[in-house]
DNA sequence: CTTATCGTCAACCAAACGGTTGAATATGGG
DNA sequence: CCCATATTCAACCGTTTGGTTGACGATAAG
């Protein structure tokens, strides 16, 4: 079903949500802590997290009164696979190939994607 | 700027627009021909094409009275790069590696991504 | 028990989205 | 010149989105 794809891409279309995902790359976080750096109400962030969870990009687990948010990078796979279909008619992309190797073989810098 | 990323992901979030991109994988098309398989007005498709063009995913060139639409797969690169950042903490992904090799070395099947 | 904290819910709002229809603007063909 | 074709424009419409605020339920702390 393409609804999954709809949800993933729609979730990624918002810069606040991409920033949240970037934050969660570093570590799991409580909802309040996710909200802290944003100039926006907690309720708004809570909604963004719901959207990210619906898209499968994060999971949320309540422990005590705090709800922990965890990145689920696998959810990007379907979207990534779909996108890669559009690269296949380009001339062989050696830059991407090198980048891929570097990443996969552990020589990456660990740089965070820009938010 | 992340506005480019906003536009690309938002453009990809709509199944009609993804279907259009898939069609353009095969060949350049005129607006009317793009619209033909959809149960939707020509004006609606014209709007979708405008959105795809604004995101840089296609370009449009007017020759005579017909406007040709051309896929621009490079526009996916920024989005793809951003997404790949979230895969780098997974254990080495050999499936993706193989798929990458197959694609880049010309043994791909040419399968279209699902719309 | 009382109070503070964590997070969501509900109602509301303005703006954007995805679609329609009908008119308008090229451009090409007979 | 006249007509058909290709595409966009403009106005409109219902729904969704991204945000606000205030009240609320659950849990932890004193």
C-alpha cells in the first residue's frame, strides 16, 4: 500500500519533524525534552510526535509518567527504496558509490544530517 | 536551506505526484498525456506538475503549444542524502549494498518503483 | 494528602491543500 | 480567417495542517 509512503514523506516534509528526528539520532528522549528547544507549545510537539509515530518513524513507550521517544530508522527504508528507483537511469554515480562505501564500511564521520 | 527539502518531501507525499514521476521515468511527456490516465481534471494535473517543478523534481519546456515534462532525478539527491543519515547507525546493510551494486553496475532489472 | 510535573485532549483558528468549473490565452492546422 | 487543441488562470469549495489555549487524567514527590 502506498499509504505508508504517503505518511513517511508527509512526516518528513515538515522541518520541525525533521529536526526532531535529528535530535533522536543522538538518543531516546522524553516528550518534554524533545519540546524544549522549540519555540512552540508542548501540545504542538506532542502532535508532531504522534504524526512521526503514525508514519513509523519513531516509537513511544511510556515508563512512569514520562513517555520515551525512540527513532526507528528502518521506517525510512520503504521511502528510500522508492526514491532509489529514480536514480537508476543516471550515469553511474561514483560519488554516491564512494559515500555509500564510506558509510557502510564504518569510515563515516558521524555527521548529523542538517535539520 | 531546508525549504528545498520541505518542497521535495511534500511533493513526494502525494500518490498522484509519485505516479506522475513514475510515468516520466519512461519518457518525457506532454501535460495532456500525463493527465490522460488519471480520473481528474487537466487543471488538477497541471497544478501537480507545477508543484513537482517547484520542487525541482521535473522541468517543463514549452515547444510550440505543447509543454514537455522531463524528470529531474537529481532533485532527489538532497532528500536521499538527508535520509541516508538515519541509516548510518544500523548494522551494515548488506541487502542495500547488493542492491546498490546491482543498480550502479548496470545489472538492474529496470523495474519501476510502485506508485 | 497535597502539590507539581508529564503529556494528551478538545475546541478553536488561519492558512494551505487538492480538487472542481468556466473563462482566458497561446499556438497550430485547414 | 476560423476553429480546434494545449495549457493555465481565477474563483470557489471542503478538508487537512500546524498552531494556540485551557482543562484534564495520570503519575511522582514532599
